[in-house]
C-alpha cells in the first residue's frame, strides 16, 4: 500500500468536497457536509476493518464525492426518480474518484476496483463491496439516524431501518448494536428488528 499516494488521494478528495455549499455544524465549526461525510466514512472503516485494502479505503473516502452537483430534485420526486438518481450518483462518484486517482498516478487496476466498489457491484458476494455497504450503514446510524427520525414518521423510520439492516452483514449488525442511541432511536430499532 502506498501511504503517500493514499494521503494525497484523501487530500484531493477532501479538497473537492470542501466545495459543497451544504454545511453542517460540528463542534461549533461550520463544515462542508460531504467533507465531513467522507472523513466519517474513513474513520468508521478504520474501526470496522483495520486491514481494509487501499481500494476500499479510497472508495470509502470518495463515496459521496461532489454529491451536491446532482441534487435529488433534479429527478422526479417518486420511487422511480429516486432509484434513477441513486444509479446516476454511483456512476458520477466513480467517475470523479477515477479522475482524482488518475491524476495522482494510481494504476488502472486500482482505479477500476475503486469504481467497482463505489458502484456497489456484487453486494453480498464481494467482501469489499459488503464492507463498504456496512460502513455506509454504520455512518448513517452513528451520525445521521437521530436527525432522520425527527423528520419522519415512526413507520417510515422502521421501514428504512429494516432496509438498512437487510443490506448489512452479521459483523455489521454487531457493530450497529454497539452504537449509543437515544431511547427513542433504540426503541425504533427494536421494533424494526422484531
């Protein structure tokens, strides 16, 4: 693994994500939303799989790269529109990551692997794709779930939790249950898993 290249890649991905006009407040600081998301993905991956491959580390950091450039409302606001938007985003993120990795000098094999992972190919069959999905779900549960449940009905939250749980591995489930939740958040998880 090329530590120097990996550090440069992280820096360039972060640089792209600092352009995000959407902001989040972290410890009294205003931070670009996708910048902090990418960093949370890396931290969570390091905890979940300390021996992750370089390609998986790169895919995790660039999971939402420049996401704001294709806003959700640029597609019809229904289920079909949502699924089309998600598919388009996967290709877009893979392409953006590939550009950055090419500039840094990564070989085509690594770039193709990162692209494969970002597009979530062979979920449940490819170990790295599954790990990436687990990390995405864990980041949602640890950092975004509490806010999410305040904005949606209990039924909607339970449905999302069931879908999230279904995408995860056993190891992912174990990690998810170690996260500290509010009473309400934990109650909804218990209902979702009942």
